[in-house]
C-alpha cells in the first residue's frame, strides 16, 4: 500500500472514529465545539481586541448556523436546553436561527465593515448582499438543519424504533445527505463568484 493510500485510510478511520464518538457521547461534541469557539475568540481578540473579537466570533458562529445544512453550530444552545429543560432540539434550533438572523440584521445595518475582518465573514456578506440567487443556500441549510434535528429528536425520543420508524429515519438521512451535497455544490459556485468579484472580473453565474 502506498503512503498516500495509508494516509487517506488513516484519515477516514480518524473521522469515522470521531463521528461515532460524537454520536454516542453528545457531551464530547458539545465540549469540542465550545472549545473551538472559545479558542477562536481568543485568537481573533488578539488581533482585533475584545469587542470586535467577540462580534467576529459570534458572526462566524452565525455563518455556520445559516449557511451549513447541519445543526452542529446550534448544539451550543440545543444541547443544554435538551438536557436541562427537556426542550426538543427542533424548537431550540428555531431560537438558534432567530438569534443568528437577528445578529446579522443588526450588524449588517449598523456595522457592516466588520464583515471585512475575515474571508469567511466576507463570504457571508457576499451571500447576504445578493438575496437572489445566494439566499438559496440559506434556505437549503435551514431545511437540512431542521431535518437533522428532527432525526436527532426522533432517535432520542424513541430508543426502540419499529421497522417502519427505522425505514422512515433512513429516508430522512438520505434526504439530508442529498441536501448537504447540494449545498456544497452551490457553495463552490458562490465562492467562485466571490473570488472573481474580489479580482474585479465580471462573469455572472446566472
């Protein structure tokens, strides 16, 4: 086996191992995401100060809420509410989205220059600036996110699924994977347009 094949195999095993650990031990997933957010906040605060570092961090969090079809960013709120208050993740995720949308509305109209702080936030503003066609990625992300938390709630609430429930969950998982793949394709196109825009080249996607 070539070295490249060994590295690919090792990478696949690592991510498979971490994925299984996160599914079996949600506390690990919550702790990992929390540490990443805190670490990122410390990193950007060293460059931009505490105030801007805080806003850059939570705006970056909002990017992953609004523009990715998975609920990992929202787990910072979903998990504690599920454990402490017993609130289903589907409903707590609504609050997550409300916070992310409100945060961007406030920032977009009061302090838009902060989006230029990082490439990721610049990309987010590029999406926000063009409701058509780029808001489609937010719509698909919302569908994917709420589908994933619905699957999660179902698995938690019904520890012993019937054959029909298992088949239904499998169908939802397939739909979720298709949405993730679709969003990735759209993101490639958006990033392509974003790079052309920054290089001053005008080649419209549509």
